[in-house]
C-alpha cells in the first residue's frame, strides 16, 4: 500500500468507528488514536465532524465543543453537528442559536439540517417567538419544500402550544410523509385535541398514506384517553389487515387501549400474544384491573409481576396496586404493600407516598398518614392535597387547615387544595381562617376558579356572613350549580326563604338542572319558614325530575310536616320512605318530638313503638319515649326506660368553640379544665351583676 493510501484507509476506518461508538471511554480512545496519527488525518474536516457527532452521541457536549473549537478548518457540516448536539439538551438549547449567529458571521449559509436542529431547540425551550423567527428565515432561504424542515416547523408550533399555526404549516405541505402525519397527530394529542388527532389519522388513511407502527401506537393511546373502544377495535383491525408485524411498543399501546376501555378479556388475549412482556405490559394489565374494581385480581397480577424475573415493580406499579386495594382493610393488603414499598426504596417517592396516604385515610388511620407525611422529605401539591382531603373527609377540619397552612409555607398550592381547605373552614364555621385562605387565593389568582368560588360562598354562608357570600357570587360572571347551591344552602339554613326561591328561579332561568343538593337547601328553607305547600311542590318537582330523595331530604320534609302539626302525613312519609328512611331513628325521633309538643298520644305511641323496634341504643330517643310514656300515664314503662337510660351511661358532651384572633377556644358542658376558667367565671359574675338593675329604678331584670 502506498504512503498516500495508508492515511486514507486509516481515516476511513476511524470514521466508521466514530459512527458506531456510544461509550465515552471508547470515544476518547479513538480520538487519542487520531491525535497520534499523521497530520493529514488530524486536519480532516470530515473526520472531525464525525468526532463531534460521536461525542454528542456519547453525551459529552464539552468534548464535542473542544473538537469544534480546535478545528483548523470548519464547514457548515461542522456547525450543524455541534448545533444538533446543543439542540438535544434543554439546558444548552440557547447556545445553538449563538452558534447559528456565528455561522452566518463566518459567511456560511444555513441549510435544511441547520433549521431542523434549531427548530428542535425552539421546541425544547417552548419559545414560539424564536421558532417564528426561524420560520421567516426558512421562507427567505426557500427551504419550505424541504419535508424535514416542514415537519420540524409543525412540531415546533404544536410543542409551543400554537396548534393553529401547526395545522397551517401542515396544510401548505405539498407532499406529506408518515413523519409529517405522525407529527400533526402527536401535536393534537399534546394540546388536548385528542379527537382532532383521530380525525387526522382518518384523513391519513383516506388519502392512501400508510400509517407506521408509531402512528398506530399514537392512535391507540388516543383511544385509551377517550375510552373509545369502538374506534380502537377498528384501528386494531386495520393493523391486522395492513400486515405490519407488531413490535413491543405497538403491542403495549394496544394492550393499554383495551385495558383503559374496560375490555379486560381482550386485554388478557393481547397480553398472552406478547412474547416478552416488559414492565409497561404488566403495568397496563394492572391498571386495567384497577378499572374493574377487582382487588383480588389486581393482587394476583402484582404477585405475577414480582415472580417475573425480567421485570421489577416501579413507582407506577406500587401506586396502582395500592390504589386498587385501598377499599380493602389496610391490614390485609395496604400495610404489607407499605412494607414492600419501604423494602424496595420507594417510600420517599412522592407518587407512591400520596397513594399510601390516601389508603390510610380510607381506613380512617390518620396517625399512619401523618407519620408518612412527616417522613416524606419532598412533597408535591398532589401529596399535600391528599392529606388535606383525607383530614377533611374524616371530619378533622383543624388538621386539614393546619396542613394547608404548612403546605403554603414554601410549597406550591393549587385551586383544588384551596377549595378543600375552604370546605374544612366551612364545616368548622372558622371564618377567620377562611378569610386568610381567601386572601391567599386572591394573591395566587385562584379566586376566579369556579370550585374555589363555590367553596368561598359556602364558607361565608356557614360562618353566618351571607353578605360576603353574596359579594363573592356577584363577582362571578356565569356561576355554576355548585356556586348557586352554596348560596342556596346559606339562605336555607338562615331561614331566608324568599331569597332562596329567588335564587331557585334564577337557576332555572340559567338553564341549569337542580340536583339533590339544590332541593335539600330549598326544603331546608321551607322547613325554617314553615311553608308546607311550597315544600310539597318542591318534593313533587324533585321526584318528577327523577331524583331519588335521600335521608336528609326526608328529614327536612318530615320536620316540616311535623312542625306544621301534620303528624299522620309525616308518619306515612316515613313509612313510605323504604330503605332511605323507613328504619331511620332520626326521622322517628323528629316526629316523636313533635308528638310530645302537640301532646298527640295516639300517633306518639305508634312512633315510640317504631323506635323500640329499631333496637338502637340512643339516649336522646329513649328520653323522648320516656316522656311519651309519662304523657300516656304508663308509669311502669317510664321506670323501665329510666333504668335503660342509666345503663347507657353518660352521653358525650357537646362542644362549642369561638375564634379570637388566630386562636380557637373549645368549650364543653361541665368542663372545669380550661386554663382561663377562673378569669371566665369572674367575668361571668360581673356580667350577672350588670344585668340586674337596682331596685330603686322600680324594676329588675332577671337572668
């Protein structure tokens, strides 16, 4: 071999090596071989361009840049190689544009690959302004006929959220290949226009273009999100007819589609056809079983995942199985799963932790949930919201509000968390805390969200501040039913029946359909005002609209009839209520109280017999029955009932509380342990003296 041919052969060999190397150590060894070679090889721009590509492929953009800077002679390909490297990393994407400016200053003309890489960089940084500027350069330099550039353009616009511009670019494309179709379909998916993406797929097929495996995978994912089994089955049939051999990603997308759409039988058949299922395959099966509510089946799949040697459960696996079994007592599945989570090192994973917290709250184990909260170092808004919602669901409003304030210190919050915290304030009638959260909602811009507005109206109404409720409502341009129901509840519980009916008429005028909560608030208003006929009208309207009255509806209506003296009608109402209230102690107790008030022994006796038949040990009901027996002169029965009441022991003391500044003070009947009890007794004694006028004034007030 001649001395001239030897360097060329060596250069060719090294270039081939560069194109296949993906190990940084080997890349540096190849580079060292080039440095120690003869000068003509070291100076070859072609070889150095391949070195830049090799280093960028190995993830070392620093080495790639060093090769570029030390090149004695550069070409536009050199710039393209380095621009492409920077365009793959979001943190370095801006440097690609600096190189673009340098390329122009050195007299090089950008070409198609240049624009393709720069448009990818614009997508990474979500900068539609930069992308639009590049678009103008593409037009100026007449690269619009380049299909790759056009595809990069429509991808850039869709990634930046400008789907309209993306569709315009697509519409101007003369020749659309599968990559262009895939890009516009994916763009629709990214911008939550899933059905529009499916329509583009139909247009692709209609235009005699051939979908790829990736196309079918994307469309199957679209059907999964839409829960559209019919379209998914049609697309599945088309993949079979097309003769495309399925790969694992396509099989997983198909499996996920059937699992998401609830067709577990077909999903199992697809799963058995996968030669080597990966974790995505197993997780799809597990997620499908979650949708069916079959906890035992979910646990069976999870155990099979653990037995499979080729896969290991990840955070998604654990989160799904915990969610699937959360309805079962924690000692059966939840706690053992928590142990496995700890063993595999996922306990501090915020995604898994939020499902564990939710599971413990479902089992009313707030102590374990709190321990998990304390031990998780990094918590996202979903984790915090699960904790706040869990406490609120258990009726522990104080801890729900405490966790919300803790979340607000140094953590992000969202409209849903604010809404839940406001609901906890409403249940506690804690207006001061509610006002602070209201201020925070305004500051963060969440006060305009409908769910937050509804919770604000409810919080102010339950705190007795109807004026603030009305103020919040008036600031909403188009209130939804939740907002209307919140103000209705306030009017109903404050006995402002006229305003309640005015709101009810407004709901109908807006074209909204009243729900169970609407009618409950209206019945409460009628109950407070003693409007029997209006109550009957509402009851009939509710039934005509196909709503099934619940126990609270019956309680309101029975209370209305009882207070109006319509005791027999109230009795018939309870008897006819069936499972909703026929055996409800609360309803019979309400009616018996009215019987005693009106001294109706006949109806009262029947009601007392009903209460005794239910067989629940309820001290309040027994006291009413005892009073009825005394009214009827049944003294032996009175003695028996008193013995039964004594056997029940003391009932729990009722609590009351008051908010002063940032503190809440709780009181119980007979409680002598309050730290400021002496000061309160002294103040009470002073008030009693002030309420008694001197006798010389000619009259006296008594307390």
